[in-house]
C-alpha cells in the first residue's frame, strides 16, 4: 500500500491517457473540443464530427499514440491543469512524431499482500512523408509480469515483446481510410483496463495480434470499420484465426447518445469463432451511462485439439455496464458491473474506480474490485501512466 501512496505523492508534484467509450460520450456535447473559437477551423464542407477513435488516435481503432487532434484535445480539454497553449492541429506540418507510454501497476490482494511491477512500455514512431494522406507507423510493446522488477524480454516467453506495423492512406473522400497492419485485431471498443472481461476473456487483451487489411471512416456522425484478417503470424499456420470483423455505430449531440455494434467470424484448421456485440449509452447531468454485451461462440472443427495449440477462450456471454460522473475536469468517478456466463458457469464482478488526469501526459487509475460466483476474490489495482508525444 505504501507504494500506491507513493504513486499519488509523485503525481502531486510531477509531470496517457487511452481514450475510452466514456470520454467519447462526454465529448459528444463538447463541440468546443474541436471547434474552439480563436483556433484554425476547416472549411465548413470539410468538417466531420468524428466522435470516434480515429478522431484522436493514430490507429483508427483507438488506443496508443495520438494524432495532432488528440494531442491538442489532451492538453486543452482533458487534463485538470495545463501549462501552455497547445499547438493548432491545422498548423501541424511535422513529418514525424514519437509517442512513449510507460505504466506501473500495483495489485493489492484480498489477503493484504502487495505486488508492484512495471506493466508495459510502448513506443510508437510515425512518419508522414507528405504530411497528409500517407502514414507509416511502427510500435514496440514490452510487457511485464508480476514477479518483474524491471521490464525484460525472457527467451522462454517471446509474446511478452510485440512489434506492430501499419501503412495507412487517409483523408480520402467522406473521411475514409484504408490500412494494412500487424497489430491488435479490430473488434469492438477498446478499454484502457485490459483486465475487463469483455476484452480479456474474448482473447483481445494486450497480447492479441493479427495481420489484416482494414477499411473505415467517419462520413460524418456515423462511423464504420471492416477488416480482413490473416491471423497471428507468431503461431503455427494451422492455428491462425483467419476471417473478418466489423464495427460500426453513431453518436449524437443530444444527451451524448451512442450506439455501436460489432461482429467477428474467423476460423483455423481446428476451431471456428463467431462473435457479436451491441452497446449503447448516453450522458445526463454530467453522468455517463454505458452498457455493452458480447456473445461468443467457439466450435471445434476436429475431434481432438492439439495440446500445443494456442489457448482459445470458450463460448461465453459477457456484459459490462458502467455509470460514471464526469462533471469535474480531469476527474472521472464511476462503477462497473460485469457478468459472465461460461457454459452455464456464472460469474460477476463489481468495481468502483477513479480516473485522474491531473496534468498533460499523466494519468492515474485506482480500481477496487469484488468478484463472486464461480470464485470469490477482492483486490485493488493502481495504474500509473506516464507518456509523452513529440
């Protein structure tokens, strides 16, 4: 517990944030987040009210490094305190940018024992040869374990180090893009907390990887993404999940309402996976309500599964329901209720959290969780994000 308070103490004096569905819902009613008086504006016919991940992130699927608009929003709107006037995104003619994100995690178990360890280090470099239209991105991600004190790459666990690549052509008509990449599969809405069941228990946590081609865009308020995947190149070809996924939805200004839907259909030589998800939310009196449910169906294509085959999470139904207060700049307080059905085995988890952005490039999350049903467990998580963009 001492180290958790040390994190808070350091934040009081010191210098990511991964966007979430909650931030997008909050900003649906904040037109000044993009169209701020006194700052450069696009011509009226070129404006697009994105309200989607691609509006702020280099990867249009969300998470990780931010583009010029995301960096502007971070400094001008998200942090509690800012020390400088952010650069106008329309005046950004830089041909490359660099992003670094380092996280420390503290886990306090129900018995009071504490584990503090480096969670991950992510570095992203993006090259824009013509400033617009073409983007070349490279990322490396180093992930820690509970028994680590320093981040390292053990020879026996190669998946702890990941490299991601992307080539994207954007600014096409109707604000569309096409992207070829090696990285996290496109499906649903990402969460900054990778341990939430609706991402972790369907195999889309920070370890997930595929090669794919993706088409997407935000013609205006609606948004859409579709991808054709070739599977994880780090596993044997027979076990690679090959197929398609999609994600689409729309958001509106009135009450910050939001609707989204996702689908997934892939197969390897031994297993077939189908998923679908629906979600929605709104904002009222600075309070955000959001819910999403995912259905997963896994079917064996052979009589036996090779014991060396990669682990595949079984069929399930998972729900996640969130309420959060966002009426204080740089602060979000909330509660999350999760339920999960694994072939008739029922589990639930109740969590409360506080998400703080005291100054740009710093984020602190505190989670208190209680799991019940198939197993009983209580714990506390503290996550410190330190990141920078150049």
